[in-house]
């Protein structure tokens, strides 16, 4: 049940956050939208020479008075891009014990009209990422709208990802299409 909930939440979050065929421009727009919607959070973004976001740190504003500014680190994201400008991976770090600790990684790929997002957890004892524990695959139409979604999960002790569920998408919003076509 827990695995199903994680996969379902991951798919829902991906669809809501419009994580389809993401580029630096779509990452930038999503971050701006999220920060405007959330009060009490501050972000610090770092960019490369091409203007792509390479790292973002998020802090919680814990100021008690206007004159005193106290920011508590919450999380950090590091972004890697493929040569064609599409987002290749996003690594998440969380602030624990006064330092950034690796938590998870999302890997993105687009091949033959299928956009795939894989989620891997950080294995602290081995100091590396484990095999992906879940994956979402979007089947894209020629206009890059979504035709179907498939969710895969790995159960404890299994070596292969197994299909959890899939659905056809018969329509999508213009808002979603904005992110898909940003290149």
C-alpha cells in the first residue's frame, strides 16, 4: 500500500508540477511560480554561463522581527542538463545535522516519444544512489501532448521495475502544454 501511495503521489506531483520534457526555461518558470505561491520561503539560485539553473537552495524565513533576518536551510536541488538543453537529472539534498545530506535523485530522459522520470534514493551506507524505486513514463503525441501515463515500482527484493498502473490521457490543459513546448 505504501509503495502504491508513493507511486501515485509521484505521478500526481509530476503532473501537477508539469515535469514533462523539462528544460532550463521550464525549471525557471516553475521555481518562480512555486516561490510566489509560498510565503515564508526564500530561494537562492545559481546559474551557469548559458543562464541554466544549476543549483537552488531553499530557506525558511524564521525572522521574529523585521530587523532580524534568520533563514533556516531546508533543501537544495542540483540540476544537470543534456546537450540538447533538456533536464537530465535533479538531485535533492536536505539540511540535517548542520550540513547538506543527499536524499534522492530524479533522472529524466526523452527517447522515441516516451518521456521518463525515474526516482532513486540515496543509500547512505554505500554512499551512492540505489536502483530506481519508481518510474513514470509519459507517451507523447507528435505535438508533445501526453497520450498516456505508466507508473512502475520496485518492491522489496525485486530486481525489476513492475508496472503498477497506467492510464490513457484524453485531454490536457493549456497550462500543461506551456511546459511541454518550452525548448
